[in-house]
């Protein structure tokens, strides 16, 4: 029972946080789009628990193609 209640509260809190932060997310997306060409979101594969690969999405804060160019 505890796990069900905890999961429910986690989902409710996540939805509430997304709704509360959505104006900031929209503003960030707009500023990124106005600043440079390319997609607003950056997608990358990560390795999680048990070696499972999953995708993360985050706002792009670098130039397009920076991951392929490397640090040098």
C-alpha cells in the first residue's frame, strides 16, 4: 500500500511542478529559438540501471553539432 501511495504522490507532484514551471519552459524555448538556429531540445542516449539505454531531453545550451565536434 505504501508504494502505491508514494507512486501516486510522486506523479501528482511531478504534474504540479510541470504545470507550475511551464511558463518558464515556454520562455526558455522561445529565447533559445530566437537566439540561434536548430532545435530547442537536445536529445542524448544515457545508460541507466541494469545497462538499460534511455533518452534524455534537455534545453539546448550549445551550438548545433557541438557533441560531434568534441572539446578540442
